[in-house]
């Protein structure tokens, strides 16, 4: 897993993401789409304010990364 801050141009190692239930459902659907469609290289989950992106997360699959076992809190 690599978490990269585009604005600061650096990797981040300690982050927290808080989602509403609807946002979590959107993220789940986005990840399922990425996994099921090999032609996709990257997907975006964006929050718009008017016509401007207020927040955005880009998610890509990297075949070179070792599997990571997720821990739940």
C-alpha cells in the first residue's frame, strides 16, 4: 500500500479516513469496479463543491506490491 500526497509530493505513512455510510458504500462500489474491470488502471472518488473538486482520492491496483493483511480496530 502506498499513500501519496499529490499536493505535498510525498508519501504518507500515518493517515485516517473517516467516511459516512454512503461514502463507504461508494468506495466499496468503486473498488469492486476496479477489481472486476482489468482495463481500468485507476479510479477516483471525488467530492465536488459546485464545479470544483473539494476532495479526491485516486485508487490504483499495483501488481508489484506485496499483499498486506488488513487489521481491523
